[in-house]
């Protein structure tokens, strides 16, 4: 009876090991697929961020390079927004001055017409 119990236990252990091996193969496959997706994503990011780097070197781009390029683009974007706000303020100021000058010209025209 002990021998039967040992055989049953061994059989169960063997089945568990086979199942664990199967799970390990699935996990390795998932990890490999995730790595391929990451490389593809890195390549796509670099193609968008830096078309000149999208050639044969795109696959050797490191995560740090991608992060740095995205950070650089973000900084450039913020600077552009600041510049745009500055230009909008300048434009508003010039438009206000133009309106003031136009109003002064109208007053001057009216004064000239009255004098004539």
C-alpha cells in the first residue's frame, strides 16, 4: 500500500512538474513577445522623435535614449508654448496700440474737417 501511495504521489508530482514546465514555456513566450513589442515601440518612438535615427540604428536605441529624446521634445514643446504666449501678448499689445492710433487719427480727421 505504501508503494502504491508513493507511486501516486510521484505521479502527481510528475504531473505538477509537467504543468510547471508548460507554464514556464508560456511565460517565456510572453516575455519574448513583450520584448519584441518594446523594441517595436522604441523604434516607432524614435521614428517619430528623430527620423534620422530611424534607419538601421533604430533597433540598437536604448530605453535611456528614447526617454531622453521624449524629454527633449517635451521641453521644446513647453518652450514653444511659452514663445506662443509671449507672441500673443505682443500681438495683443500691438493691436491695442493700433486701435489707439486709429482712434487718434479719427479724432484728428474730425478736427480737420471742423476747421475747414
